[in-house]
C-alpha cells in the first residue's frame, strides 16, 4: 500500500441474480490522484463505484478508505460522511424540487429551532453553482432545466460537502465544449487540494487529457492500471475490447441528390431563425453545433413536439402536419431522443417491450407473444451486442450504454424512412460505437435517410456524409465529408 493511498479495493466480487459481474477486482487511488476508469458497456465500472459509494454491498473483498476497513453494508449517507461522493451516470435529481433543495437533500442547513434555513440554502447553492460557471437561480425547479444544466446541478451536489474522493460516472456525456472545460478546471483544482477523483468516461481523449492514471476493466475483470503518459487512446481502446479497434472515416453521399425524403422549410420561432434542410434517401446527414445552437429544438419541430411560428415539413414532396409521436410514426419518421431516461425508454419494462414498442404501434398483427416478436428481439440483441441476462431483463438493470442500444433498437425494428438520432452513442463504448455506426450505414444502404445530431466531433467525422452546422438558431455552414475537419466545424459552430 502506497502511503498516499486514499482508497484501496481488494478482491471485489459481485453477482446479480447469480450472474457474476465483478470478479476479484483490485482498484486503488492515491490522495489528489485523478484515476480514469474505462471498460466496455457492462464491464462493471458503475457497479464497482456503487459498491464504493454504499449503494451495493460486495459479495467478497474489502474496501479500505483512509486506512480503515469499511463496513460491508455501509450506506450511501455513511460513505458521504467519510468523504466519498458520487455523481451518477443516470441523473437522479428530483424534478419537483428546486435546484437548492436537490443540492442539499437530506443535508439542509438548519437554524436554531431545527427549521430549514432556506435563505442560507439558496445562497450556498448559488455560490457553488457560480463556481461551476452556472448563473441559474437556485430556486428554480429542476424539471425546467436542460439536461446539461441538470448535470451541473449533480456536480454541485457532489462537491457541496466535505469530499475526499469524488467519483464521476460519465459526467460529460451531456455536456459540450464550454461546460466540459469548466469541469476539467474544477477537477484539476480539486486534485490540487488533495482530493482524489475517479473519472469514468467513454471519451478516451478526455481520459488522456484529464487523468493521471487509468484502470481498465473487461467483462468484470481487472485488466491493467497505466500511467496516462505511457498510453494512447488507441491503446486504451485495445485493452478495453481485447482486440484492435478500427476508426472509420466517412465519404461524400454517393446516392441520388434529387431523392429528397424529408424537407424542412423556413422554421422560425424564439430560438430558430429561418432554418431549413433536406435529407435524401440513404443519406447520412449530421447536425453539429454547441449547446443552445438549436439542433434538438429543430428536430422537435419536425416531430411536432415544438410549435414554430412559421415553417413546414415535407415527406417525399408532400406537406405533412405532425402533432404527436403517433403522427410521426404513421409517416415513417423515427426519433431517438437525447434523454433516454425521460423519453427514450420505459425503464420498468423489459427489453422485449422496449425494443418492439414502435413496431407494435404500427402493426396490430405484432404482439408480445408473437413468434416474430421474440425472433426480432433476439436478432436485435445479437446485432447490437446488447449485454443482458435475457430478453426479459428489465431495462433499468442494464448498464448505461446497453440502455442506449435498446433505445435505438425500437426504431431499427420499426421500418422508418427517416431516422433522427439525437446523440446516438452517448455513453456507448468504443467497440459498440463502431457497431452502431455500422448499423447506421447498413440502414442508409437500405435507403433510410438518417439525421444525426451529435456533439461528438469524431463521431460526426466518422459517419456523416454531409454536415450542417448551427449557431444560435441559425445554419452557419454546410460541409460535405470530403471538406470536413474538426477545425472547420468549430469555425462555423462558434461563428467567428
Ligand atoms: N441492479 C442490477 N441488477 C441486475 N444486473 C445488474 C444490475 N446492475 C448492473 N447489472 C449488470 O452488471 C453488469 C455491469 O454493469 P455496469 O453498470 O457496472 O457496467 P458499466 O461498466 O458501468 O457499463 P456502461 O459503460 O454501459 O455504463 C451489466 O451486465 C449489468 O447488466
Ligand atoms: Mg456505467
């Protein structure tokens, strides 16, 4: 044990319903150290950290924190008291409470008579948020926040109290440029104060940028711990998957430029300013831009979720009015939303229900007991390599990346003509990401028009045949794959 070790986990084993998901895992972090934790979807990263933070109890093995052995059944509140704080992969804020109430939940500042001191609570919340560069009113309800803001509230909650080890489970998957930079500065300053950080991410470049060391898990086993200075992102990916991962690069759209499937014209409202675009049969079109550029809002207009002041939508040249998700499904439009927990999945249902949901709506002949339903489900589990114990597993028990694959699968089984994917690989590991890209390409080859909204530039570069860049509600540039570079996209995204 190094003198500086703040945490040591030794020989950790954990099974769920008889399936072992962690096998004899060793993991340690020193004071002030920033440790990356990597592995494929379902490798056991979140589970290991949930054991540390008191959510799960290990079946075997020992957790030693600041030199003392932690009681096996320690609760999350006990672990918080000794200084372990965790920011969860799936946001767990209470929508009906205010930002400040969420930050101080169960730990509210109280006055002499034992009553909650709301003024102090709101002031403290505002102070922590401003440290994170957020100027939101702490008295606002969490339900009204955008997903990136919710993520910042989770971070504020985690650092509001004395913390000696902070676990961040994919903190940036909902963030882009500016917030990520603020977060990285925060992590560095925590580390300089001697606070240890465990940083889980599928964005390997971030691991290289922000961490001192990285530990890789594969299939519940410890693979290696390396100094970040000694490895490349490519080598980490290889350790994660156990084989070489090839990066791809898109080329220009080869199909018929006149075969327009979806056209959007002249959309304007408070945010969007005269936006229009076309996507063709078999084309993979990307939308890039910073948070707040209006990409998600534009897609919401297409799907009738948002009502614009002006604007129209055409499918194969015919004007359509879409007022609800059902209307969209009827004209063969599919939408994979960015917030899988709120709108993408029915968490309390199993994989079969979630994967077949859309095809059941369209197709009264299909139902849960139908043979084709089970065959389709098994095929999709195979095709997307969804890691699960069976098709009857509840979606809420799947690892984050596997949930994303299920959210995608219901549209793959639906026979859509146009598929809009908002952040399709958020939280998906490098290997599975390439599988999803491959599936997107296959769908395009079958004639499906694909629209991808993504904040991940390498993702845009590796699959999109054409990219539209937006800035503050306007389209600022359109680029073909052959003229595409990160620098050009950033140029239009910031509209310098
Ligand atoms: N509460 C639970 N009940 C049953 N199985 C579970 C539960 N929690 C996790 N699992 C299973 O344990 C395995 C590891 O999951 P975990 O969430 O730790 O993966 P992960 O490495 O965090 O993946 P990701 O990158 O997708 O977030 C998965 O196969 C998952 O289905
Ligand atoms: Mg996880």
